[in-house]
């Protein structure tokens, strides 16, 4: 019968087991710290109801229903069927809407660095509605969007129709002022 070579185990020095456990605990604490630091702090777009078709670009004007809230849930703004030029919005709003599609409903979480940052926003009476360094949350229904040229052409057409149909001196409109 063959004998297996035996390797003698050395005895563990006194206090070594405690050092091993301390090392394991330190490793776990470091891993938790790294995981916390590496978590995502950027823009989050959650699809509540998917839309269809292409997405708007930063040069487009969007027609939306929205509710704006702070992270604590307090509402700071609301709008229905509001036309918003994305080029004039905060970066996080523009970047988030660029990931949406017409007909969809979305929840948009904007970190403060893509929102108003260190600036605070006040209402007409001087009351702070968005404190400095606030993360923002928007519930958005993207109804429609078009580029700025399409919007301008549509507005011009409506203005022309208004002048010819109901503008001053036109059919159904008030009489023209006399000079």
C-alpha cells in the first residue's frame, strides 16, 4: 500500500486568529466604502410607460405635462401641455428628455450638478422654491416635439390665419383703427 506524504501543519501563533479576523473586517469595510463611492450619481431616466418613435434633440421644443419635486417630495412646479425649448432648460432636463419618446411617461432624477447647482431658485415673492444643491425629480409625459423651425413656421401660419380670419379689420374681427 502506498502512503501519502504527510505535510505537518504548523501551530497557529497566539493572537494570529484575532489578526486574521481584524483583517477580514477591514477588508469588508473597505469594500463597502468603495461600493458607496462608486455608486451612480448621475442622471436617471425611469420609463413608466414607453413611448414610440424617435427622441427629441437639444434643439427641439417639447410639449409636456410635468410635475417637478425636490428629493423630499415637495412640489415646486407643475405644468400641463407646456411647450419647452430644450436649449433653454437645465442640462439634466435636456439630457433626460433626449432619452424619451413621444407618448411616453417618465420619471427623471436630476442630480444637483445637472440642475441648478449652488444657485437657489426663488418665486415672484422672493421665497426659495429650490434650495441650493438640490437634487430634482420630474414626472414627465412627453406629448409631442418639433424642431424650432417647424414651431416658428406653425406660429407664423397661425398668426397669418388670425390676421385674415379674426384680426383687426378681418372677417369676424374688430374693425381697423381709423387714422
